[in-house]
C-alpha cells in the first residue's frame, strides 16, 4: 500500500511517532523520522533520520527541504512532536507556555506552510496532525497543552477548507490514553503506542476524494467540541 509513498513523521524517536515509523516501514513506505533527540532517533527504523527542534521555524523549514532533497517528495506528513505540560498556570515560568505552544501549534503551522506548496506541485498530499481530547476539558495543570491542541484543531480545519478542490487532505488524530514519555510513569492502564497505528494508517491512505478537516480516534470520526462530549 505504501511502497511508493514517502512519509515524514515528527516526534519519531519514541512513543507514537516511533510506533508509526516502524509500522509504515513494515508496510513498505519510505519513512523520514524527525526528532530533537538524535541519539534515540538513530534507533528507529527509517530511510532517513533528521535531528530537528520543531519549535524553531527555520529548522522546520529546513526539515521539509532536506526531506525533499533526499527522497524527491513528501506524500504524507505527520505533525506529531509534543511534550507534556503539568503545572498550574500561576506556577509556570516565563516562556513555559510559549515554548509549549511553539512545539505543538507553531511547529505544525510552519511544517504545513512549507509542505503544502510541494504537495500542490505533486498533486498529492496527506497531512495528519496529532491532537487531544484534552483540548475540550479543564484538567488542572494542562493549560498550555489544552490551548495548543485546541488551536491545532482550529488551524487544521481552516487549512483543510482552504485546500478544497486539491488532492491534499488535512485530518487530525486523537491517540487516546497512550503509554508515552510525556505523561510520566503512572501509565500501566494506558494502551501501547502501537495500538494507534491502524488509525494513523487509515488517515495516511485516504483516497483522493476522502474526508478532510476531520478528527479521528480509534478509526472513527470524533465529534470534537460538540455538545454532549
């Protein structure tokens, strides 16, 4: 299914990104794995490893350019890099909130801004952005994370609408409670990252007339910000 596809995944050194990189490699894709942790990234199955700080706009732009230079195209982009935020707003230091938003929201925006012209030129593109149900809730200590994910939802929907009539689809993926480093050590009841791969695979393989601007969780559309959630 993916033997002729090039897939770029950020946050690929661990957790969700690593599970997806391994899954797509096994399914025949040319995988580009990007992460700030170059040492762990080197352990990931991928055709190309790029050490990138996605909070830096220039590095994100270079990541896209390097990917195309080495592989010739980017068919699928997963904006997945992220980190946890577990502090009350009043206890956060200057810049904490801003840095968190940069890693999630601005990284996604900068990557989409760089990749969309390339996808237009090749008349094909699938962009999948990792968001969270936390955007809907008022969980204590998650202000920056919730704000970033809510903004990612809004920006993704607008970008999808702007690309109507093209063969570029933008959708969002909610992994659900998953055993990843951003949530600390008490995760025994969470699912393994590999459990989210079927949804990632589904979104990456949508047909040319497939949905865009939608949110998916466990392979089903999720009604984000609708009354009754």
